């Protein structure tokens, strides 16, 4: 005999439990939500709906009008039972009433006293006797809309049940039977468009109400954005089934939009197919995955040449077409940062990482206390486990290892966790039934599907249509897709397309596929592999890109270097330092540029070590890279200023200037005497950026350098120092090179003093020549402002010509030939 599902309000558990005992005494098996006896954090939604599907009858306990008083769990159970056409029997206890949704189902009234036994007998007969004609539920919405809502509910619930979390409740005898806890997400208001950045909410509904239904939900990959949105859509569908005043949910994955169909036409397609006019109903739009359409450019449809960014196109369309209705858009933070000023939504909310308490509670509920202790004691593992995706994968991957002793998680990475997850799925499912595909074949096929999704170099796809799946897998496609779903590697979308269980699993399989292409493919295959590995911008791609650094084709090495620089994984630094010795100069330059993108502390020792490399170019490029690191690299760069190779000294001086650390001033002052003029120029520029008055006298001496480029750089530097360098700049107005004089004049214009104004006034009368005063004057000291014994420069007399109307600097420059003395 199958069982009877008992649906009841939480507040009336004693009444329901008594009914369960009475039915069991009459020979019935029953099933009910007993969460009070289990971990309260467990998510029973999927388990409850699976129980409803298998039940022979659903008994709804109606006590004190609990359904109409918004017991949302009970309303969801009723809606799901209606959607599945189950044999529903309303049971009305004293004080209860029949809700609108069930008023076409004949109820059984439970009497008290002498009539109680008769009521129970009537209920037993109704349970055993299938109705001849199933009553039609009394919905207030038209049938087409109810069908749409039921389909949406079924789709969202199926997607949620296909998630990695539900794998923990596998029916396999070797798998754990304990239910998976729900992640209770926290939502933090992000200080971009809101002044209340310290607010934290503990439910999606709370934060949605706070932002009046219009917001962006952002978070890192695997943090639960899509899960949150699916749950919101499922709850909204149930709410609308029960309340015709509630908004109709429109859930859409943005990667499916073709950018040509008007956004609302595309979003409303499901409603219109159901015969519902979207303009006559309140709606809530739930758009998933802004980052899945951004970051690449597509040809504009009008000319075929102009380009547009799809993410910007979506935001612009959102501004035009959905100005008032509730809208939620999910995205990774980087996409939100790039588009924050264009977003028409008043709230940006961040899904908070899991706390230590949530990590421990989740794993302890899975009987993995040893694993929990190991994770929270290791900062690196704790950071990795703060997303529900990686915590779930860790729990599955080490499901049995973590029971008795703590497993060895040294050298753990996201890639190794996913790799072990695939391996453990085979271990769990292999017995007692032989599998249709072995692990090696499975990995090859998963790699082909992932590579097909990455076939467009501009951006990866989230799903594949049936034809492309068959192109990638051949005649085994249908069988393998079924197998992949069973193994929780793949899932099927509402449109029948194939997806990976998560984009991170897709990308892991893609990396493995292209790694083989790098080793064994032709040039075209290797180029495609490096393009894809570079675009992923994830640490999982690093092993493959390191292989590409040794490719015999310099073009492929260049592509790999660029990708490694964008990813920024410090484990690539030693390999990139080796590439600084590459025979191809373009490759060496690319390696230096990539190294400059590594700004974490862990990169500095390797870069400083490269400053002592026996190859001058390696030292040169390492100096250039270190400028991106900041003041932490200053000591090493000061040491590089004494290198025997002028190119190293030049690059080190440039780097010190860009860093702007005052502790480098002594070394830069000394470099003003360097034998190589480009080092002197870079040193002067660096001293100007740092702006230390300590360097004024040295820069003044540099105004007498034999190279006009050094003199001009010194004048520019004195100008950046400002008022303390006033007298030195007045002196520079006498230089024989016009552009040195011009630089000094531009600097003096920023100094609001009588001396500067008077000197500029006289200089402008004849800016194209020097007066010759400098030929017989003594050394100008930066602190006295005097030319030896001649007095202040402004009072030494005429500059050689009568008074002329002052000219603007732009007019003066136009009269002088480029580089003229």
C-alpha cells in the first residue's frame, strides 16, 4: 500500500499528529513534514514535493482557517498537489474553513464526541476510493495563466532539485541518507547607490521590500545568486496561484536573449503563449546572469561594422522598457562595477559569504565534523568554502573520508575539488549496477561539450541545443546526456538544451580538454585552446597556459603570457621570469608586461630576484614590472639603480617615480649624475613626481646638463615641487633651449608670488631667446634665490629687448620650431 501525505499548518501539529495516529491504526501508511525532529536548517521543499508525487492521496488538515492566514508552507503543498492532479481530500476540523482553492473538492468534516469514529471511517473510505471524476480546482485566474504558473513552478523546483545540494540525499545505499541543510543567505546592501551600506538582511523578501522590488543581486560565482532567484520565482508562482493580486513572476536567463528581439517581447513570450496579456497584470521580472552577456562586443545590426556591448544594451533597454515594475538582476560584482552608473535600479545588494558558523553547521548536519574543524582552522580552505558551491563540492568529494579522521587537504584548489567530485560520483554509483560510461570516456565527452560551449572566442555559452550536442558527441549523445544527468554533471533547460550543473564544472572540463589540445593539437587547435584558456580568467586555466609557454610558436607563447597576466595567479611568476630569457623579443616584452600585473606581496620576492638575473633584459623587464607593486618594491629598485646595465637603471628610475616613495630620493639624486642621459631624465622626472624640496639643488645643477632633455625634465620636476623651487625656475627661464624655458614658465604660472609674476612678465616680452645673463653669474643656490652677487633675477635689468605685449604660451610655442634652441 502506498502512503497518505498529510498537509497541515505548523501551529496545528498536535491535531495533525493525532490524525496520523488514527490513520495508522486503520492500516494506512502516512508521510508528513516532521522538521521539528530534524535539523531546523534543513530544506525540505524538494523532499516534500517528491513525497507528494509518490503519495496515493493528499489529506489537507484545515484548523482555524490556517490556510487563509498565509501559512506559506501549507499553501505551497496544496498548490503542488493541485499541479500534480493528486487525489486531494480536505479535512475540516472544528473552527476550520474550506479555502477557495479547494472549494470544488468534497471535504470530510471531523466531528467530536460520538461522531468522531464515523468521521474517521468516512475519511478512510474517501482515501481508498478514487473519485470517479476529479473535481476542477476553483482558481480565480484563467486556466492559461494557471498552466503557466504551474509550469514555472515545476521548472524552478526541478532546477533546484538538480543542484549539487540535493545530491547529498542520493538513494544510493553507499551515499549518505541525511538531508542537506539549506544555506541561510545574508544580503548586505552595497554602498554604490545606497547610503545605508551597513544594513544586512536575512531573507530575500526583506531586502526586496526594502528596495521596493528593484535591485541588483551580486555575488561571486557559486555564492547562490541563481539559487536565490529560482527560489524567489518558485515562491512567487505559488503566491500568485493563491492570490490573483500578487505579481506574476517572469524568470529569464539573460544569456538566451538575442539582443535583436525587444526585451519585453522576449521576456513575455511564455505569458503570451499562455494567452495572457502581460500589460493587464502586475509582473515581477527576475533576470539571471548579467555577466553572462557582458564583456564581449557584437556587430551592430544596422551597419554590420559598429560594435555594441550586450550588457550595456540590456541596461539601456531596461531603462527604456521597464521603468516601474519590480526587477531583480543577478550579476557578478565586476559587471556591476562597470555598469553601476548606468543601472536604473535603486539597490545593489551583495550575497554575503558563508560564515564560519554556517560552514560548521552545514558539515555537522552532514556528519562531517572532522572536515568542518579542518576547514575553519585553515584560512585558505575557509575562504574557499565560503561559497555554497565549493562547500557542497567539498562535502561530497570527502563524504566518506571525513567520517572518522580529518582528510588530507594540503595543496587543495577548486580544480582539485571538482576533479575529486567527478571521481567520487563514480565511486558512489558504480555498484551495484554497472555504469553505461566509464570515467575516462565521461571526462572526454564532458570536455567536448565544454569546448563546444567555448567555441565562440568572444564569450562562453551556458547551454547547447540538441544538434550541437550530437555534433560534439556523435551517436552516443542521447545516452550520455541521460547518464550525465544521473551523475549530476549535466542538466536540461526548460527549452531542452544541455547545461553543466554549474559553470565552474563546465570550465574545469574545458580546461582539461584544451590542455590535451595544447599537447597534441595542430597550430589552429593550440591557438583556440589558448584563446579559451585566457578568456576564462580563472586559476583552473593556469596549468594549461603554463604548458603553452613552452610552445614552439611565439604567437601562442604571446597569447599564453597575456592570459596569465590577466588571471594574476602568482604560481605563474617563476615561469614568466623564465620567459624573460626567451629568444623572441616580443615574447620577452609581453612577459614583463604580464609580470607588472602581479601586485600581491607573494610576487615581490620573485620579481626582486629577477633584478639580479644574469641577463640584462630580464633585469630590465623585472624593474618595469616592479613599478606596479608599489612602495614594497622600493628597496629592491634602489638596489637596481646601481646595476651595471644602463637599461636596468633607467627602468628602475622610472619605476621609482611611478611608485612615488620618498625614501628613493637619495638614490635618484645620485642618478642625476648618471653617465647615460635617459637615466638622468628618468631620475629627474621621478624626483618631480615625489616632489621633495630636498632635491631642488640637485635639479638646479641638472639645469646645466649638456643634454637639453635632462634640463627640460629638471625644469618640469622643479615645477612639480612648486613654490620651494621658485628661484630655480626663474633661473631656468634663461636656458638656451626654448622648451626648457617653456617648461619653467608653465611651472611658474602655478606659483602665486610677485617674484614669479615679475619674472614671467619680463620673459614673455622676448621668450624666443635667452638673455645671456647666465654666462657671467655665479651658482644659484636653491635657498637664497640669488645669482651669486647680482641680486634677484627680476632686478638685473632688461632681457635684451623693449617691452612687448605678453603672449600666451600656446602662441609662443607655435612660433618656435619643434626642438629649437
